[in-house]
C-alpha cells in the first residue's frame, strides 16, 4: 500500500507538469480561435448590414421616384 501513494503522487506531479508545459500552447490556440471567430462574426455582421442597407437604398430610390411621379401629376409644369 505504501507503493500506491508515491505512485499516485508522481502521476499527479507529472499531470501538473504537463499542464504547466501545455498552458502556453492552449492559450495561444485559444487566442487564435477567438480572433478567427471574431473575424467571422464581423464578416457576417458586415454582410448582413450591406444586404439590409441595399434594401433600404432601393426602397428610398423607389419612394423618390414615386414622389417625383406624384409631383408631376399635381404640377405638370415641373
């Protein structure tokens, strides 16, 4: 039974050392993934905004034409 305790301690020590060695790699990967996700989200937001803005611009152009048509009907001398 005495052999089990030192073995467990050495396994725990090894796990702790591995975690300590792997921590910079994990942090680097985490940072890269976070940046990549942020870029993808930004790209999707930009794409959605462009799409919505183009719909709004078309609607404004349609309204502008409709107003001009109405103005010509009301005052044909314009």
